[in-house]
């Protein structure tokens, strides 16, 4: 005699049992994660470039995440990216710190800037079309008019745009990317220099002569002009760095004083 085994009938799903069945979590949108990381990178880099953090100050990731309304993951991704670019330093078991520039750092960066820009100018003369060179000339003709206003922020923006355009016209996008990174790291110091009373007024003339060399496709002359235009003496670097740090700490002290006065009123 054969006994057939029968499976017990399944109980119908009830509201209670349905609650226990967890729905699968939706997959994270990689685009949203990338956008958050890019947002964190842009904001933190701006704070570093403008010296909103003091040199060698530890970066509070939790506070940053809270203030930006982001999780710590995009904050950490942004900081790792900034560390690779030299803006911050990662100390094991301590975290990220704002990597302050010293005199040697500045001289190294200006030396690298000179090498990159001279190479870019040479390549532009070799590869650039007549239309490319006319584009540089047109940019400078319009920018030189704005220089007369002596607005330090605008002059800095126009100057960076001029040199980045030369890098772009070299035909090598990596040259432009590297120059943009260097510009960001020295931007605060350059802003102080432009504002400084001893800032060389011949800088405007130098740009015009560089453009003339480009239009003539005279790479040798252009490189010579760029070197003298970019070169930064040790004394000038020390003065700019001193002024920059003074501005940071005096501004911080002024902010604390105003805070105390506001609290007392």
C-alpha cells in the first residue's frame, strides 16, 4: 500500500504577514551620488581657495556633511580628490587637514606654472589655426579695456582666462586641466598680489606683447615673455604670503569681535 504525502495548504497572506515581508530596497542612483560628490568638491575647494579655513586646520567631516546637507560618503570622496590635487593632506588616524602653502610650495607651483604655460604656448604656435590665434587676440583686446577699471577680482578672472585660453589652444586638454588646478591653489595669493600697491603695472603690456608673439607664431619670443611674466621672486612671494596670512587671521579676529559685540547688544 502506497501512502501519498500531501503538502499542507499555504495559508493565505494576511495584512500582518504582509508587513513582515520587506520590499527590496531601491538601488542607489549613481548619478545622484556623483552629483553629491561633485557638489561637495566644488564647495569645499572654494572654501580652501578663499582661505575660509586656517592653514593646518583639521577638517571636520561631520560638520561639513551637516552644513552641506550631505552624507559623509560624498564628503570623503571630495576630500580624497582634493588631497590628490594637493589642497588638503591626509594624516593617518587624524583625518584631513588644510594644506597651507609655504614659501617653497609657492615657488614650486610658480615654476611648474611657467613650464606648463611655455609648453602650451609652443604647441599653440605649432598647432593653432589662424582663427585660434585671432581668438586669443580678440579675448585680450576686450580684456585689456576692463583692466583699466583696476578691479582686483575681475583682473584675476581675466588673467586666468587669458592663460587658460593659451593652454586650451595648445590642443592638449590635460595641459589646461593641470593649469586650472595650479591656478586654484595660488588664486588667493595672486588676488593679494594684484591688490598690493607694488603690483607691477607692466603686466598689461606683457600680455599685449605675448599676443603679438602668438600672432607672429614666434614661439621663442613668446616663451621668453611668459617666463619673465610668470617668474616670482622670493621676496615677492614672501610678501604675498605674509599679506595672505595676515588677512586670514585679522579677518578671523574681526569676526570674533563682531560676534561678541552682537552678543552683548
